[in-house]
């Protein structure tokens, strides 16, 4: 009871400090835009299922649920949440291990990446992204003075290999690569040894080539990436349809709801390839507007990081910025055929409950961090020490 009373008292204290409402507004704008595009992109497929609003309805529920969690986390001192980092990471790893033992009957598109618990579908790799950011932030705070040492780098490599293989085995090479990129990006931002980073990048590229060459369907996707028009009826279908959708959109687009690619040409257009629907319906102007919104969002996160009160909070914000930047770049690169086709969600826009809720959890923690930034800025100007 004493702990609960203390927590309730802390809620009142936290709410007295203003948070970054700019971050709230830009996140909600992108999320609402995502709802509109999911409704438009999924309209035809949803009608076949008997409910035009099936996909957008699910996404709205996840948005409201994720928003409620974000608000709750915004009024819980992030230092309290930080204490549960190892527990959250342990749960995440357990979920990733469970996925490996699920029967093939649970697979979707040949991959087993989801756990169905009482009708609630969870994608552990999405949860793992936030847990990894928290863990790396905690460990960086502990080892900040030894960040350039080989021992720190070695521990990072061991962690990368472990978490990478757990996700890769689903199989989910793109998600594994994104998690690895988050860890390396945070190590770089923390001031890690540049030589070690270069070695890691070279090793990662080499490993990626091996994984692609060792899988027939990945190799087919790579060949389709080089020339989508060479195999239009098979591996080149998605990239070719995506490029045609973007091209037909022109400068101003065909208008909301007028996409042709979603009429069974692009499989699951509300997911990985939703940016192609944005391009077709809203044109180059709509695509650039969305990318500018992401840029503003990442800048807001960087601003919070620069004024964050301690190493953990700075690194957590840095990790979220890396996560968003990597996923946006990867998704857009796939849709425009700059990289081989792979399953990467467009943050806050693609349909996907686990992704949206996980991102909202990250946003909630950052909003709480933002409540502490002004006092820290004042202390720093007065010559105070960091916590």
C-alpha cells in the first residue's frame, strides 16, 4: 500500500511538469494519417472479408490502447520504468524462444512470427525492439567511461549475435537486421570505437550476403530487385507493382481511395507496401509530406535527447530515433526498389498492432523524459552536474 501511495503521489508530481506536446501532436498526426491510408489501402480486401472497416477498425483499437499506455508511461517517472529493464528483456527473449517452438500451422506466409494468446496476436520481434533499446541504454550508462574498450565492444557483439539469431530463425532477417542496426547505432552515438563499428558493418554486410545466398527464396528476391521485370509473375511481382503504383501517382496522385494497385495487385497493401499506396493516391507531394513529418518527429526526439537529464534517458531517446529512421529508410527503399523486398513496417502508418503499441510505449517513456528536460537545462546553465 505504501508503494502504491508513493506511486500515486509521483503521478501528481510528474503531471506538474510540462511534457513535449509537439511530440504528441506530430505522433498523432502521423498515426491518424496511417488510419486513413489503412482504410483506403485495405478497402477492397476488407470488403471481400465482409467488413470494409475491418483493418482500420483493428488499427484504431490498437492506437487507442497504445495511446492509453503512452499516457500512463508519460506520468510514471522513467527511472521507475528503468528498474524493470532486465525483466522486460527477459520476457522478450522468452517470447522469441516460444515462437521458435510453435508448429508450422501457426505460420503466415511461411514464417512463424506471431503468438496468439486468447485471440490477442503478439509479434515478439516488435516488442524486442523497445526492450533492446532499454537494455542498451542501461548498459551504456553503466559502461559509458569504458565505451571505447574492446571488452565493451565484445559484449555488444555477443548480444547482437544472440538476439539476431533468435529473430532470424523465425525467419525474419529484416527484423533481425533492424535490431542489430539499433544496437550498433546506439553504440556509435554513445561514442564507441569507430574502428570497431567499421568492422561490425563489414561483417554485417558479409553475413547478409551469406544469408541471402543460402536461401533460394531470398536469392530470388535479390534477383527480382536487380530486375523486377524479368519475373513479373513471381518474385518480381511486388516490386514491379509497387513501382507502377508510385509512377501512376505522379505529382499530386489519383486521390484518396482511387488506388488501382490495392485491387489485388499488391498483396496486403495496408502493410509493408502502404507507402506505394500513399504515392499512388497522394502523389509525390503526399510522399514528401509524410517524410517531412517523420523528419520533424525524429528532430523532436533528438531535441529531447539533447536536454535529457542522464545517460540512460539520452540513450533511450537516441535508440528511438535510430529505430524510426532505420525503419522509414528501409521501408521507403523497399517500396522504391532501392533494396530487395523485405518485410519492414512503416512506423505508425502500416497496419500492425504489435508495432504500433510498441512504438507508443517508446513514445510514452520519451514523453516522461521530456518532463525532466527543462530543469536539467537550468541546472546545466548554472553549472550543475548530470545525474
